[in-house]
């Protein structure tokens, strides 16, 4: 049962009357809110005072705010679902319109590319674009690898061509340059150098054998400084002469000692050139077959 209203007292002041009217309005709001919350059951009895009123007002305000948020969320969710349903209904039609418009604007090359893509899809046994895109990427990678191999083979061919040109120039130089021609008196010169080398070797051995006797003479009588210097200069001159002759002989060791041998060396180099040419042709034929 509701408590008696302070407005019923005839001696109440206007300010208290306003406060009492506000409290009565708040209690009416709380009673209505409690009835909604406990419906269809009755509201249980409780102590009605100012503190209880403040607590119930705060609770009712929080509950109303939560109800409003829930209602807003529910309305937003319903609107989103309706939008998705409408979008799902319109999407096939939009796709068809887009595809029709694209097909209308395709030129002859575009139509051929589209047909090729369709044939590729059928050949791969898939209707999705993901597998086709992966296959195209793999084909592009394989094409790049093949192009890289072709480039390397071309580089190798260019290198072999340069080497062949160098060999041809060297062979031509061997044919025409007089510096590579065998002197007509090479045999006589070689024999003379050999004799000179043998003579110098014998002289060097003779001087080596004379050293002990000279040392004994030095120990008994003792040579002069002038004699030692002369002997040393003589030995140095002999060594220089021997080294010069040996160097001149080594320069001719790589060449045949006769004209026939030089011709054989030329033919050997020419055969080597022909082998390199055949090797290059085989590599190029193998590349073309790939």
C-alpha cells in the first residue's frame, strides 16, 4: 500500500509541496517500471523511503539505457541482414551485367584471349580462377627459366665464336708472319750453338778444376788482389755467355727442327680449330631442338 501523500496535509509549504510532487512522480515511474519488470507476477513489498527511491531510479535509468542499446543493436543487426540479403539477390544480376558489358567491349584480340582462357580452364579441369592463375604463374616461371637457359647458351656461343675468331687470327698470323717462319739455316745455327755451349761447358769445367790448384797456390804464395779480380771477371763473363746461349737455345726448343715438322704443327692447330667449330654447331643444334 502506498504511503499517504504529503500533499494531503493543509499546512505544507510550497517548496515542500513541489518536492513532494516530484517524489510522487518518481514513485509513479518506479511503480510502472517494477510492474513491467515483474509482469505477470505482482511486485513484492519493500520499504519505500528516499534512499530506496534514489537506488531504484538509478537502476531503472541504467536498465532503460541498456534496453535502448539492445534495441539499437537489434535494429542495426536486422538492417545489416536485410542489406546482405538484398546484396546477395542483386549480386548474380550485377555479375551478369558486368560480364555482358565486358564482352560487348572486347575486340578481336580480347575475344581470342578470353577463348584461350576458357580452353585453358577446361584443359586444367577446373572452373575456378585460382587454379588457373597458379598454372599461369608456373608457366610464366618455366618460360623465364627457359629464356634464362637460352641466354646462357647464347653467351656461351658468343664466347666460343670469339675464341674461334682468335684461333683463326692466330693461324693466319702463323701462315703470313715472317717472324714464325723457320730460318733456312736453323740447323746450322743450332749445331753451332750446341758446339759453343759444349766448348763453354768444357771451359767452365776446366776453370772449376783449376780452382783447387789456385787455392793451394794462394795458400802458399798468396795471389794479389788484382789477380783475384781478373779471375772473377773472367768467370762472370763465361757465366753470362753460357746463360745467353742457353736462353737462345730454349727459344727454339718449342719449334720443330725442320720445315716438315712446322707444317705438321700447323695442321694440328687447324684440326683443333675444326673441332671447336663442330662443337659449337652441335651445341646450337641441341638448343634449336629444345
